């Protein structure tokens, strides 16, 4: 078990725990959600990228935090990007992203570190 730590409850955590009244219940709920999320990420890491495709997405994602809307629109971001990365077949990458589930896209963004 890890030591206690203080965390900021932004809107998603506030909504998730709004009906919980004690800290053990809140902690339990957050840990259950985190465990399930980690399993989803593990089961949905199916988008295979070549190095140049990876570089392209890292450039697009480099703003840091990516909202769920931005993740949904990742293929559009690649389509609309005004740069070229050598050895990147933009249409092939767009097709990979468009055919992926949202869980696959989230897993990809997590894998890239965003």
C-alpha cells in the first residue's frame, strides 16, 4: 500500500465521488476506477505505428494534456497539420486512427506520454 498523498479533485473526480461521504469510500472508488482504466489501456494498445508515424503524433500531441474531444479528433489533426515528417504516409496514419476505437486512441495517447 502506498503512503497517503493529497490530490486535487478537478471536475471529473468531483463528479465521480459526489455521492461518497467518507474518505475510505472516496479512496476505494478512485482506486477501482484507476484499476479498470489501467486494464482498458492494457487491452486496447492495438495501434501499431512506425517511427515516423509516432514522431508525427508526438508533434501533434506535444501541447501536453489532451482532452477527450482532442483525442476523438486526432485523425483530423493529422489531416489538417501543416507540416511534413519524412517517411510518413499521412493517409495510412489517418486510416489507422479513424479505424481505431476511442479506447485504442486513449491507449495510444497514454503510450505516447500525453
